[in-house]
């Protein structure tokens, strides 16, 4: 009897309304009359704007040419970009030496790829190389005047190359300072703690542009008369001082996340403060702060565009300068779109990477 | 009298001036007393956590400290390791007086192993690296020697096969056994246990206690803060009951459990044993 | 007995130098003295470095013949400023340019904060909308503008968009009142006349009364379950009626000063110069993209269980949002939101790149160039931003403490 009653119910297909395109549309687009109205409005707006935009951007665009006259004004004048691409990437670097920045870019690409792909070996060593040896190697590679490489003065550097250099250098050099400042801000010693706090809050409270002004105008005053910095070095020093403060706050966040027990454990094993910090606390904290570090790097990468106010030619500044070339008047939209596109690719890529890392961290804990 | 002798005198419990013959006796006594705590007082702000604690621990002695939470028992053993600073009184470990002198603090920490309630393993290092870190950097052993030693101790706590895993991959009981092995790798004179089983699931408590019992049988000097009364009965030479920052009662386990003298002890035992 | 300390003391017999070294060693080894020594050393280093820098600066200033001190603040500036909220012309002092700069910075910051908040909240809510297309569009907006340098956006609006506007003679116009052209956006300026102030005050009174009525209504509603009947109508009547009656009684008139094309530009009325317009647009959009993320994170931080609990108690979606979700989300939103406000204020300094006369432009720019007193000028400029940042973070700390207290 019971056997008969207990008939297993086989799984059935859901009714048509619950799945499929129509259900998705109902659930996600045409939600109620208000939603439907909004959607129709948006779609209408898109129809009005997107096709002409595509037309202008691609179909009617002029891709190559020697001056603005080569472009008909129906579409975008990408000739401006293609004709000056070398300058946008390398600045005023002599063209017979382009292989040097190219090598620098290639090195960067390999290192970034190596560090961001999960299964590559010797990560520690590669990271060590990137943080310590790479900046030195890159400097000699680009500046030259050694191993028979021709000297290329820093005022010839520019474009994307300079943007990357400023951001990378600011980042890598500010790491150790940031770590020290963060440790100082969490120190038991009141004098050291307040000094570090004051430093951090001072730089975080003022805009980068004033820091750059300071570096370019005041730094020469601070140094003995016979010491002179070139413009690039001054900008770098300003950026590093500024970035260290932000880095310190990121690192401090990581330090705070390390449980007290870890400190007690290394204390009770007899390790000294610095041994414990270097071998126990920092390795754990740094792993936690990678997403934060990437985020400050993105901010810095965007902020490097400010160096144009002190007369350095980064990517944006060199495009801006190109726009004033009498041969290429009237291409400002194209110029800014291109610059925006390049910046966007870098920043968006990095922010996606940092989001992925953050998710992994959340799952890991 | 030389300064060295003065120093020595301060460290011995019985400090009456004696002729030279008895100095030898004092010395042996000092060695026999591995830990000597006299008149220890500690405050957290206005709160008086430890009140006039006197405690001597002989070499090889096993002591269990129990008492209600907030009675200062954890604080007491953390003072021995200088994880907490005390304000009054003296602590002498193996002849080294715990003062402001960092050298002495270092020496004491080398001699005293500590096992925490929350294990406090280093999550970014493998089990083996956890065990070899301090021997290499504090005892200055070679990596090879340190690893050999670590493997010996890991075998003794019965997890040699986990040596290359990370702490996060181990169960709580296994992690606590690693923590014990990590402390043992420093060849400490005395081991402190701060509620080593409180953070464990019931089925894992036994595996940790077994290791601790074995350690006790090998003659290790141990001070355990624990609520495991069974462990206290089997292993302890002396059970100490603390409440409100004082030592209320101390006695061998049979005496302590069978006829506790103070009323508070009776009440506490009543609550702990009949649940 | 193995006592290292005793051993070292015993060795002191070998001489006064050793004795001294030993006592220093003992001090260094003392846990309570070592930190003091370290801090003293750090202070010494910092002071020494400060002295060195000051000394160098003094020497440098002397060799270059630059004067020091703040006397320059009372000298005549001799340059004009595009836009000023207070009276200013070439004959005013450098001190006055400082004030003009601060006010212009504050103006663009306050306007930017207002618009960025509105746009940011809209975008943040849209990002979480169940409407797929809306959510997509807003995330495209956020991801686009967040990842492009602000300076580039300012340039884009200023040099590419606003520069493409027509000349004043071919202005886009709305009636005879609003004009948009290369020189800016022009709109009528209300002129206060006698009696109008009474109308203005009566407006305030009306709003106050209405708010009081609303408070009474809600209180009664919560206590007795039934509010004052017709309260919303009464409120509307108050707000419209009182000013209208005052207007009629006082016989006030309100006139507008209309912008008019004279020669090559408009005169009269109020105008937003294109520098301000471009800066405001860029700051608003850039910051809104960040605020949208803050808002999204805040709303997402409220656990799903909270909404479900509210729904299971029978609260309608609107009430759930206003009584349960938003109060909790605000606690998460406010701290990073203030951070964004501070960023906006600091970012407004990019104005100098397109010539909007903010503090950095008129003071750290023109004034510095004319006087050469870099140290004083930059220190004053930084001090202004620092004051703003520190006072806002002070307020923020107080707020956080209060919130933390409430949660306990």
C-alpha cells in the first residue's frame, strides 16, 4: 500500500514563462511600467547616439596622412595619432635608440606577466628583481653613458615611456618608505609615532600639484648651492614623498589585520622586533595589501599626468603639445580620446586585477 | 661580598646570610628552583590583576593552574615570558632575573617555550619552516641541523608527514601539536601552556593532551593553565587555584581534588567537575 | 650561575673607558631606556636635518637676492583675476589675491560636491538596479570615468567641448534669458529690492512652520497611530501661502538683471566662465564615478537578511529602504564619502592647468612668479589645504566615535 502511494516525482521542465529570453527580459529589463518606459527611453537614446558615433569614430575616419588637411571633417582624424605615435610613446628620444625603450617595455611586460600569472615559478626572485634590480637596470638602459650606450639626457624622455617611468619609480621607491612610516605610526614610541603621523597626514592633506610645485621650486632652495637636480629628478622626489604617505596608510591597514597572537608568538620564540617584522608580520601583511597597493598605483598612474604643470612631457602633455602644432589644428577630440583610451586600458586592467586579487583574499580567509 | 654574589642572593628564595659552605647549597637550590616568583604584582590601569604572587617551580615539576576566568592565571604565565610587564616583585628563571635588561629578556625567552590558546602558528610558513625559524635565527643553528631537529619533534607529536603543508591545511588539534613541536625545537627548560585545549573541538582535545602527557613523563618542567581536570590528576605534581589575582590554594592533585581547604576552591571544583 | 650581566660588571676593573662603555651598554640593553635613546636620536636627526635645510635655504635666498617674510602680502598685486567673489582689481594687495583664490577654490569645491553627490548617488543606485540595461550603463559610466586621469577630462571639456561652442553672436539661447557660448554660460541675476527681503524671510518662516508641522504629525502618528488629518495639504498651503501673502501685502517687486549682448560679449546678469564650467563638469563626473562605487558598496554591505527581515515584518519596499537599509548603509558610506569630498577639494587645484583662478593658480602661480617668495607662498597654499583636510577629518572622527557609540 505505502509503496504504491509513495510514487517518486520525476523532475519536469519548468513552465515556459520562468526561463528563456522572455523571462529574462521580464525579470531584468521590462520590470513594471516605469521600468519599461525607462528602458524604451534608454534604447531610443542609444539608437540616436551610437550609430553616428561609430560612423565618426571608424567608418568615416581618416587613418593616415601628413597633416590636418588630409582629413575630411566628416570623421575622426586618426592621422594625427598615427603620424605622431612615435613621439607619443617615446617623447623626444632619438629614433635610432628606440630599441632601448622597447627593451624596457618588453622587460616590464615580461615581469608583469610573470608576477600576475599564478603558476609561474621563482616568484620571490622575480619580485626581488623587479623591486631592486629592475629600476637600476632600466635607468642605465635608458640614460646610457655606460657600456658604450649613447647618453640620452632626461629632458629628451617623454610620452608613455615617461608616464610609466614616473609611476613605476614613484611606486617602487615609496614602498620601503611607506613600510617604515607605517611601522613608525604603529610604534610604541610616542615621538616616532607622532613624527610619522605628522608626515603622513601632511602629505595626504595637500594636493599633488602643490607638492610638485614645491619640489620644482623649493627643493633647489633646500639644497646647498652646488647641488643641482634636473627637472625629472625633482618631480620624482616630489612624487615619492607624496606617494610614501599614501603607501604608509595602505601598509598600516595590512599591519592592523595581523592578529596580536602573531606578535606574541614571535616574541615568545625569542625573535627580535626586526626579525619578527621581516620574517613574520610583513610577509603576511604585504600579501593582504596587494590590492590596496595596486589601487594606489592606479591613482598614481593617473596623477603622473600632473607633471605637465612643471614642464615635463608625459603622455598627456605631449599630446597637448601636439594639438598646438599648426599642421594639426582642430584634432583635440581625437587627441584626448586617444590619451584617454591609453590611460583607460592601463587603469581598467589593473583595477580588474586588483578586484580579482581581493576576491581571492576573501575566499582564502 | 662581590656583586655577582649579591645578584645571586637576590635570586634565591632563602636569602639569609650564610657561611661560604652553604653557598653551595644555595646554588643547588637555585638550580633546583627553575622559576622563582616573589611578591609579584601587576595592574592594568587601576585594575589589580596579580596580587602578591609567590611561586617556586622546581626543575621537572609539573604545575597546573586553574581558576575562574579573569582570575589572572593567563596573565601570570605571560609575565614569566615577559609578554606582559609586571610592576612589582621579582621573577627569576633559571638563574636569570627578569629585569628591564633586554639581554635577560632574550635569555629567558630562549629558555621558556610557550603554547597559546589560539596556536599562533605563522600561516605563511610551512610546518617545517614554523619549527626551524627560531632555531635558525635565534639559536643560530644551521638549516640542516634545525630541520633534523624539527623532524624529530614533529615525529614525537606524531605529524611528520604534514611537515611541508601550511598551517591552514591542518586541523586544530594538529596545529596545536605543531605549536608544541615549534616550542620544543628551541630546547626550552620549561614549557608554558596557556589554555592549550580551549580553542579545540572536543574530539581533538585528547590528541593534544596525549602529547602533553608524554612530554610530562619525559621530565619536562611544565606550567599549564587549563581546565582539563583529568590532565591535572594524571600529570600534575601540584595544582594551583587562583582567584581575583591571588593564589588561593596549592596542593598535590589528590589532596586538591579530594579535600580542598578553601571554600572558593570547593565551589569552583563543584562547578567544573559536575557538569 | 650563568648571569651575563654579572660577568660584564665584574670586568669593569680594567679601566674607566671600559667602565663607561659598559654603563652605556647597560643603558642600551635596558628595555625602558633604549626607546628613549632611540627617540632622542631620531629627534636629533630631524632637528639637524631641519637646521641644514633652513641654513641652505637662507644661503640660497641671499645669493639670489630674494627677500623673506610676509611683507609682500600687503604689496600691490597689479594683475587682474578672471573671476572673483569679492571686490578685486589690479590695485589690491597680494593678501587679497590669497583671499580671492581661497574663495574661488571653495566655490568650485562646494558646487562640485553638490553635483557629484547627486550624480554619484543616482549612478550608485542605478548600478544596483534590477533593470539590466540601466545597471550596465551606469557601470560603463563608472568604469570609464574612474579610469581616466582627471586632468585629461578637464582638458577634454575645456579644449575640446567648450571651445567648440559658438561665438557670443551665435549663442545658443533660451528666450532672452539664458545664453551659452564660447565665453561662458549667462543667466539673469535676481535683484533684491525693498520688501523682497521680507518675502525671503517669510519663505524661511514658512518652511520652518511646515517642518514643525511635519514633526508634530509624525510624532502623533507614531504615538497614537493617527496623524494630524490633512497634514500634507496643510504643509503645502503654508509653504505657498505665507510667502504669497507677504509678497502681496508688502507690494515687493523682483527684477532680474538680464544678460545682454554688447559688442563682442554679454554684459549684465550672472555668468559661469568656461574655465569654471569645464572644471565643474570634470570634477563632478570624475568624483561621481567614485561616489557611485562608495554608495554601491554601502548598500551592498547591508546584509540580505536585513531586507528579508523587514519584508517578513510586512514593511513595503520603500519603507524597508528608508527605515532599514539606508540608515545602515549610511554608516558605511559616510567615511569614504567625506574622503571623496576631500579628494574633490584637493583635485580642484588642477584648475591651474586651464587657468581657472583658484588658490593654486592665482597664489602659487601668478603671485609666486611675481614675488619669487616660493617658501612663504607654497607654505601658505599647503596650509590652506591642510587646514581643510584636517578639520574635515576631525569632524569625521567625531562622527565615527558617535556612530561607534550608538552601535554598542
